[in-house]
């Protein structure tokens, strides 16, 4: 196969696995010790006690370097060190004794913990050969580790070879260390060092060995293909360095052997900047750790590129530079398996649904201003996104993978998705911004269910604000009458599943409101409440719905959907109704002539594939019944959520994800559900305004007494009156119009005062 063909095939695989995204990690390097028992013939990092100065970097210097990294915006502190120097040097043994540690690895663990606790930087560790006990000891202090396999060619360890005299470079020992890491569930970076005397066949053999280990344990997060650099003062100073073509061949071979999903890195400081584009074409999707503070201690002759220059070079190749953590995205998303339980919350709380770090301070419900989305640095829209948008425009049904691609969109691709959604909004509805004057009546916060996201329920979760309560029917009626007197056209009634409630309770709630406010629209009861009411009366759901409708129920809120996929519900709300039951209950309501809304609550333990499946399920039912009046994205508000407080969930969606949810919902659902709502309670008024430019057309209700988001930690208020709605719409050049629950227009808007 020609090199051009090899590179073309590799690039296609890379793009299929990573799109146009190229990652890097912003880090500091902490050279804990430059002493090493090995004598690799190309290495200038390792030195002798006479030249090293202090055998180990002291605690204060370790923290000083880490704090410099924090000041420079770094997220990780990579510890570099020689392999077991105490086995060779008495000076290392004496230094460890003075420090109070039995081994280099013990001191490494203590310093990693100090950096973690005192600076918040996540430490990856590259300590060399380790066994099961070593991994167990260091795993609590690190989110990932690394050991370069370099080569599986045993002959390189023989006399005259680059690894002669280096016991830790024996291929069998390094493969065993990688295998032990897999057994210990430690995410590992490994790789090849090319140009030290190995053949192409031997490189392939090493790649196959890595693949076999990853197939068995799934723990290899990245493979580095590093080119040998001849350094003065080493035994290999006169050895010819591998050519760029040789490096490209090996990168492409690694991609073909390891597949589309494996992250492949080439250090960006070991080639001229002008060649970085061809490295990407060969199969690279990651530049590794790049430090704005510390040098490359292993290759000190090759300074790190400036991050702006690296971003520019990446963009020149049509790719986008994106920051990552010290743990790869896939392993970060499964932190419960791959990270020590005490460290996993730090990882989960730092990432989005891609497993990449949140780079802006916005969180749903916090009142923080939405970030300004940076202008696109690359003009080209990802070809996959282009094809999906073209298919949608042609009326072709979108599949799960298509929708996932839209959620993955960044930069120019993100802009294209948002522009398409806004165009569809203008076509499918109009330029007005609608809202309903309503009041929320949450009649009890006592609940027997244990939904991990819910800070509202009392009696099933810790960390809940306020005392347990239960409104009597007279108070429910009074609030309904008060709402009508203040101009509300709708009351929205929902509550916890109180153990004393049965189906008669819900009928009595409707009756209380109807008697107090005969003309108001009763929008009430989550599907879970409907199911509970029917079961307690021993009635089929359809019959109970008919009774509620006869009593005066007009529509149902489509809450309790969360994420419909069973993978998510098993973690988030395992004792709640299933996704299939939610769909079935909504179908039954529609068949009874009760329209409903549909919701999605996202940004916790879910992934883009779950979002896609949820949208497709909602679309499928709407095509069948036509009963959904609107679709409401609800970003997860994390601050008081029990599952977040336990460290088991992410911190809500990123702003990019929140905006894209509204845009993608418009693209997927807009032709069958024309009304896409932006929750001002979750997004804040400025966030809701941006969502209205990304496919949404409705602001929901003025609410009067919003409480569910508030007890979850939300601070965006309990009421946004008609004047506030008008001001919000005017801020984007549109006009607010009051609507009914069923999207009829109200001729004169009612001014509601909190």
C-alpha cells in the first residue's frame, strides 16, 4: 500500500472516530526525581546523584510548581521520574530515609496527594514498572497513569542495543505492568518510541500487543507514537533520527491497527510547526500535554509550542483544538469504574457529556451570566454535520447516529446547527415569543420515591431545603382562585408521591381548583402521579384518566420523563416508572383527548446517545397521536441534587450543550411539535434569550411560585411577569405574546406581580 493511500485510510478512520476535534491537556510537569536505575542510551532526563542536586524534589518545590500551573490555567500536574532509583543509588535511599518514605513510589503518592488536595490539579503519574500492590497504593492519588512500551523487540535490550543495562525496559516486564494496570482498572497511556533500532514489523508487533491488552481490559486511554531525537552527550548522539515519512507511516499504521476509537498522540514539539497538519492527516487526534509553565524535561531541546500557535496550526489543518483532562473522555465518563471512589466526583463534576472539561463557569440555575460563544476559528462545517443537516432539510428521517453528530457539533458546525434551527423556528412558527400566565401549585414535597436528581422531595433524600409540607384542599383551591384573580389562565399542579395519597386525592385536587376557579385551565399531574392514582384505585390508566378529565383536568405536564432510556433510569431513578411506561401513559392521555407536554431533563449521568433516543421516542409517539403541545428541555440543576452531592453525577450540561439541546430539538421535532420551550428558570433570562435564537419560540409560564428548581439550588427567581417576558423578547428584537396552555392567543396580556 502506498504511503498516500495509507494516510488517506488512516485519516478517514480518525475523522470517523473523533471528527475534527484534536485534544490537548494543559499541564505542568513535576520532575520528582531525575535519578533512575536504568541507563537508556538516548536519555538525558536521567542523571547521577553528583549531577542531580537534591535526589528528590522537596514538598515545597512540588507545590510551587503546581501553583504556577494553577495560575496559568492548567488542569493537571504530570509527575515525571526515573524508575526505582533507590535500587541503584545509596544517595536515593538516604534521601528517602530523610524524607520519611520507604520507596520512591511512596513519596510519589504523598506528593500527588498534596498537589491534589492543596491545588486541585489532577495528577497523572508515570512512575515506571509497577505491580498490583503499587497500582492499589497510587490509584487513590491519581486519575491516570502511563508507561511507554516503546518496543516489544527483546533484541534492543541486548548488548549494543539502546536498552542494554536497563532492567525496566525488558518488553515482558513492561507488558506485565500494563496488564496489571488493566486488572487494577487504571486508565493508562502507553506508546512506541520509534527510530531506536526497531523494524517496521517490530513496531506492528508492539501495536498488536497493545491492542490485545486493550481488547482484554479496555484501559488504554491513549497511544503515543514518539519519534526518537538524538541528544548530545548520549550514546546515541550520532544515530540518525527517523524521517518524517517514517513517523507518518507508523502513526497511520497505529491508527489502522488500533482503530477509529483509540486516541493517538504525537508530541507537537518534536517536529516543525509546519508539519503538524500532516501528522493530523496521518492519524493523530491528540497533542498530549502542553505546558505554559514548565519545559519538556524529557526533550528539553524542544520547547513546547505556544498554545495560540498550536491552535492556529491545528485550525490550518481544518481541525479544532479542544482541551481535555488527564483522563481520557471515555474513561472520565465511566469514572465509577476507572477512578478511585474519592476522586471520581472531581472528574465527573469537571466534565460535559463528551467527557471533556467544562471550559466556562456557567451552570443551569445558578444565575451566572451565559458565556459568550467564541467566534469560529475554522470556517469549514464538519462534513458529517453537513450531511445530517442536508438530510434533515430533504425530509429524510434522522437516525440516532445523526442526532449524536449534531450534539457533538463545535465551532462552525455548532453555528450551522443553531442557524438551521433558528431558520426552522421562523418557518414553523413565527417571530413572536409566547408565554402563558400561570401559577405553580406544588401541593406536597413528601415523596416515597428516591429519584437521585430531586432536591424537592422530602422524606426520600438528604440535602433538601425546607421542611416537609402538604397543602390541604382548601389551600389548593385558595391558591387557584388567587391565580385567576391575578390574571392567570392556567394552574400547574404537581407534587410528590405522598404515601397517603390515592386516586381519590388527585380527583379531589382537581375538584378543589375547579370549585375555586371554574374557568382556569387545569394542567396537572405527572405521569408518575397518574400511574400511582390508577394503581391505588385498581383502575386501568385510561379509565382513571377519563375520570380526571370528567372532573375538570384539561392537560398533563410531560414531566417524569427525565431521560427515557433504561440505561440512564437505572441510575437516576430506578424505582420510577420506566421509559416505556411513560410513553404508554402519554399515549393513553392523548387517546383520552388530554394533550400533554414532553420534557427532557439532561446533563447528569446521560450521554448524547441517550438524548438522541429520547428525542426519537418523543417524535415517534407524536407522529402516532399528535398529542404533545410543546417540548421542554430542562437542564439538570445540580447544586442540591442528592446524586450530585454523592459525587455520582456531572454538574449539569455545559452552555454549549444546553444551547444545542434547543437547536437539535427544533431540527428533530419541529415539524411535528412546533413549540420548543426555553426554561427561564433553568437558563436565566439571558440564557433563555439565547435559546430563542437557537430554535426555541416559547418561554413557558410566569410561574408565580416556582419551587422545584429553587430547592435544587436555582436562583433565577420564582416569577417572571408579563413585563419581564416582553423585555426579554425585546432584547432579541422580538415581540412577546401571551398564549393559552394550548397555544391560542390571549388578546390582552395580564400583568402579573410577584
